[in-house]
C-alpha cells in the first residue's frame, strides 16, 4: 500500500556540500536549488523538467556544486565561444544575486 508523502521530498546531496545559506545571502554552492529542480536555463540545455538538473556538477576540489554550463560551456552551449557562453550563463542564472531557493533542508 502506498504511503502518503506528507509533503516531504528527499534530495540527495554530496556529504561535503555546504549548508544552504539564508534566502538573499550569497550563494555558497550548496546545490540544493539545482538538485531540487532545473532553472529555466537548465530545462533548455538539458531538456529535463523535473528532478535534479543534469548540468549540476560537484567540484571535489572546491567542495561545492557548480553549474556545468558555467564550468563546461562547450558541453552545453557548443555553438558559442566559451568566454561569451560563460558570461551569458552567469547572467541567465543570476549568479551573485543571492540565494533565491525557498526550499529548506530538514
């Protein structure tokens, strides 16, 4: 018999990922927002509408998540020069604008 979900959703993140910052605080690469669902750019470049964004990448050296469209622009936007693609992606994902994820970890 199926169990009710009670509004609980399990999102798997790397154990070394930083804790989610407060809404409005600087992004720290926790990955929670992108692991919950892709942003509009993520939907467009990966064709995934639900679940974790396929472009979400774990950076073991930095111990944080990063957008693959930023770190590997040639993989996701091969028709654009890498520098231009990186700048556009940073703007499209509102990098450096502060955390806008209202989802909170348990």
